[in-house]
């Protein structure tokens, strides 16, 4: 039975991952500072006292643990949160990753970094392949996250080359599902919350920019598969996401249709450096991990809407 650390384990994706790991028989240490994570996301897991432990801790500070696997997810992942304290975001990405890599080196634990499609910036290549080096504005308001994750990837590769640390890098594209925070500023949570509250839906820009939305259970399948992948390219980045591309305007229409709301939108200026198109090339993950998203957008949104309804009560 593997002893597995999940940093950021009380967050949206982290809590779903903790559930999956417990189901698979792991002993799980869930570490979170609760800046964006919530104890409510993992409260039901605390009943499993023998195999689940919740630790309040900030990865910027070192910690001594004995583990076999490290899923390093700790970092604010939405613009409204990572721009709240950009210096802290950089420290989390750089110092936090250094601390987790040091733990991995000491214990011999395999470590997976939850990187991001934001490493590609506002891409000039479409869809984005792992070989694409990106188009990032290192001076812009999103750079604390974009460049922070790029440096974290560099650290992962350097620890692998220099210290033989067994690393994995997952570049996560837009993910949605139950347990998303209402106020995280992501487009799915914004639209669903506004529709359920009877508010106009806020669209930034003209709505023609595109995203590709992956349901959280599919993403977790990919993370687990990548952690256990043993092939020659296991240390190289792997895109994890759903390649089905959709415009923001079309997403607004679908959310209103599923919530029984009349579509009324309010346009706001597009934020600086917001990408015009975002879609993963997942050929590498298909080839190595047999990764193939299963949950369609309609089914995923219905489950997300039902979860939001219950929590908004």
C-alpha cells in the first residue's frame, strides 16, 4: 500500500484525487493551507482515520514526511486567486516545488507536478503540443502563475537530471466539475453560479475565444495514469485535458439551457494576456497513458450544476 502525499489536497482537483487514491487503496496525506482549498471538500474523508490524514501546512515552509508518492498540486489556479498575491504565487510555485523536490530526493518518492496549459501563454500554435514553448508575457499580471509554473517544470527536469529524482509533469487544461469554488473566477463556475442566481452571465471580450473543458474525473484518471507510467518519456510533460473546443458564447448558451434560464449576457473587457484559443493536443497522453476523456460536456455540466444547486442552498 503506497503512502501518498497530495499537496493542495483540499482544493477542487486535489479533493477528487484524494478520493480516488483512497478508493485505490493508498494511505493518503492531504496537505493544504486552505487559501483556496476547503476542509468541506475532504470532511467526509476524515472518517477513514486509518488511511487518511489532513495536515494544515503551507508548502513554502519545509516539512518532514515519509512518503512513496507526491502529487504536488498546491498553488492557486484561477486568475482571481493567483493575482491576489502574485509574489506569494511565485513563491508557492518555486519555493514550494523546491521543498517538495527536496522531500522526494530524501525519501526516494516519485513526484508529479500539476503544471498548467498556462505555460503556453496566448498560444500561436493550435492545438498546443508539448513541444510548443509558448508565448508568455513575463511582465504581465498573469506571469506570476504562468512563469512560476514554467520555473517549476524547469526544477522538475533539473532535479531529475542532476539528482535522479523520479519526476512526472502534467500540463492541466481547463477542468470543471463538482466542488469548484463559486468565487474562483473560472468561466464554468461564473456561468453556473450566475445562471442559478438568476443573474446575467458575464462574458469577457466578444465570447469568440475558445476553451476545452475536461471533467474532473477524467483529469484524475490522467493524473493517476501518468504517475504510474514507466515508459521512456515518463519525465517529459504530458498534456491532460479534453480536446473538444468550444467558444465561451456557446458555453453560456448551454449553461442557460441546462439551468432553464433565458440567455442574457453582459460584456466586459477582455483581461490582459487572456488567451484567444486554448486546446490540448493529447496524442502523447493517448499513446503513453491510454488517456481518453469519457465524460461529455452536457453530462459533466449537469453534474456540476446539481452540485452547485445543493451548495448554494
